[in-house]
């Protein structure tokens, strides 16, 4: 197992994160690691109103992370062929962009 990396996740612009996976498939490791990061106490403390919902199914389904932002926009990440780092990078880049949009809108 790889050494844990320090990742700072800010959920300020996120309304809901829904994670779905079949635990018996071989391609769910990165999705489970992503869930561990966004579900951590440190990450959850950045937005106490953010829902993190986990659905575990035994149906050989593809691991999926469905993120809903406060403005209603959605980001769906299919984690079967992605690493945890790639998933977190996509998620964080969208969160940072949304946070900057919010700050610009607040200044107007």
C-alpha cells in the first residue's frame, strides 16, 4: 500500500457527494480512497452542510462519484480507470474555480 499523501479538500462549494460502487470489483480502490478523503472529519469540517452519501451495491456496477455543487452544476467521475490523485485533482480544480466565481459575484 502506498504511503498516504497529504491532500487538502475544501467542500465549501459542494452541496452533495454521492459515491456508488461494488466492493467486490477490482477497480474500486481509487473510488474508496477518494471517499475516505472527502468523508474525513477534516474535509467535512469545511462545509458541515455537505452531504456525503455512500451506496454499496453487489451488482458489478462501475464505481461512480456524483458531485452536486451549490449552484446546481454536477460533476460525475467514473472511477474505474482513474487514480485517487486524478479524481481529487478534477474535483479540486472545479471547487477552486467555483470558489473564485463566488468571490467575484460577491464583489459585484
